[in-house]
C-alpha cells in the first residue's frame, strides 16, 4: 500500500516524489512503483520512502518510522540490475531505458 505525493519543480528547485510504505503490506519485494529510468535522474534527485503502520494494526492513527533516503539514480540502477540479473522469472528481463523512436 502506497501513498504518493508529488512536489512540482520550479526554476530554482528540484522535483520530488515522496512514497509512504505500509510495513505490513503483503508484497515480498516492494516495488514502490518507482519507474524512473536512471538516465532521467539528476544528481540531486532523491527517492524518499516513509514506512508507516497503524497504531492498532488494522485501524487507528498512523505511526511514521525513519524515512529511507537514497539517490534516485542509484535506486533506478539497482532496480534494473535486480530485474535483469537477480529476479528469477520466465518473462523477459529487458529494460527499456528510452522510449522507442
């Protein structure tokens, strides 16, 4: 379960997407719906994930945990490496780094 908040870029700022991740989610490997290619990432782009739970497990108020912060470019490269070489699947492991011409 994710909650995404996009913050638009201005001429003097950077663009950011904050992701919340429910710690009791059923995903074995959370994708975070992070689909950005590493060639589109600037040096200052970050991936920020804020893990959270509800104080009564299935209801109540959210409790936030320490955010995970990583370079978006590194995260995209790691995701691509995992998809190509680590993940075991019968499906294609091809990664499209750019749109087809």
